[in-house]
DNA sequence: TTGACATGCAAGTGGCGACTTGCATATAAC
DNA sequence: GTTATATGCAAGTCGCCACTTGCATGTCAA
């Protein structure tokens, strides 16, 4: 599976996009913290295992990097791969002023 | 199904991304023209019906607009919806010079 | 009008992916 | 050492989606 496939597959799932939103608002969360905040803030009721698998997919796509510390594993957002989308097709960056 | 779901689902398929590539290099193609060029240039061997269904998905996502003229139907690219991706997460637009 | 061309529609099939379930491992608190 | 905490792994289920198949509709040329 090539890089593009990994990337687009990763952002193709609504729960994974919400996880990216969560890491945008607070970077470096643990799995349990993400689970809790997804339930609280976003009303999602996904199990820990489901979220864990989502994080694995995001990591394979290079959108999330992890850092181990004792029994904790912190997840960090990296939007770098998303730039390839912007560069692939001609996107107008700014709306012209009316 | 909300807008985001349509958009990310649309670009989640490799064949549909190749169609967007094709329309980027030559806009306003008919279904048959797209089929031919996908086979020639990209080595894809998808049937006409499959491509037609892909174009429907792209149109639902707002990435492709169509224009009917007699028995022909021309397909036009619109990258506008892709901007929502750029705006959703903080993407560094430019690499800093080394 | 007859035939060729361009597209549309709808049911059926197969595989991939999201999610669950159950257990395992590792670290830290007591 | 014992228990609780945080995460990992793997098999199984189920629904969705890409693709096919077959036929229908509409347009233009002769």
C-alpha cells in the first residue's frame, strides 16, 4: 500500500478525523485521555480498542507520532502529510475579497 | 451523510483520485474520453460503468460539475471543497528555506 | 427509421475495513 | 508481591463499497 493510500484511508474515517481535531485542540494526549475526551466533547462512544486501532492507522499515515514514557504513550499531531493534498490539485488558497 | 463524509469518501478511492488528476490535466472531458485516457495514461482497466459511478460520487462531493450538451456530458473539476481540508487542520503552507 | 454512439439504471457479488471480544504484557502504586 | 493502571494483540462478525452484469434511454448520422 503506497503513501497516498495510507493517507487518504486515514482521513477517510469520521472518527479518525475527530481524533485529529482533538489532537489539534490539545496535542500529546494518551489513548485513555483521547477516549475520554471523545466521549465527553464529541459524543462518540467508541471503545478503547477501536480508538487504538484508529491511532495505529493515523500513525501509519504519518499524521500522528508517538512518544513512549513509562506506561504512557503520548500522541502528537503532524499535519505534514496533508500538504501533499494541497500540492496535488490546484487549490485556490484565498477567497477573493468581495 | 454530511458534506465532509461525501468529500472524504470521494477522495478516499485511488481511481477517483486519478480521475481528478486527469481532469486537472484536461478539464471538461466526457465519460468515454476519461475511460480511454485512464486506460492509456494510467494503466487502469476499469469499466465504463465503474467510472460512471465514480463520477457520480465525485459530483455528490462537489468536486466535479457536469454540463450536458446533446448526447455528450462534460465533466469539470472544482477543487473548492478541498479547501475545507486545508482550513480544518493547521497546515504549514510553505517549507522554510534551508 | 434504422443503426451506431453516449450515457443511465438497478440488482447481485466479493472483499475490505470498523468494531467487538477476550486475553496478554508492562509499568506503577501500595 | 499484589493490585490497579495503560496499552497491545489477534480472531471473528458485520456492513459498506467498488465492481460487474444486463438492459434501458436518449441522441445523432445515414
